[in-house]
């Protein structure tokens, strides 16, 4: 089953951000830098996945499908911001065959 049947399914806007520790005499402050935004399809877990992932690193995760080619390469040190919430990137699953769409498995920072 394809990740995206029609490009119109990418209908949620997400932002990729980076959090950097402050420098200088007071390094406790953190700076949030917005790297870029892109269109995405948000896929929540179905009931079977919720049961299967219980107690694993993928518990309470969300899949975000985006285009493979972006303004900048995405790494696990970056965060995803969607609907005012921040999400850690648990896994990046690129499309090695067609290089069309990649899946970001994310988990809420809370």
C-alpha cells in the first residue's frame, strides 16, 4: 500500500526546529531555531498498533509522511513542531526505492 495515493493528502503544515543550548555566562537558556516548514500527512496509530507497541520505544508515537527531498537533511537531533506541540524524532524511514516520501516516527516531548 503506498504511503500517499495523492499529493493532496499532504494537508498539514509541520515545522522542523532545532533547540540549541545557550552559550556564555548563563548557558541554561535554550534557543529554538526554525529550520523550515513543509506539508505532511499525519498518521496516528490504529488500535492494533497501540496494543503491539505497548512497552516499546514506539509506544505513543505518530507517523508523519513528508516529501523525501527537503530544504535541509533531517536528523534525529531536530524536533518537529505541529499544532503548537513539539515532537522528538524517534526514527527516520527514507524511501530508498523511489525517493518520493519519507516517514518520520515522532513522539511528543511532554
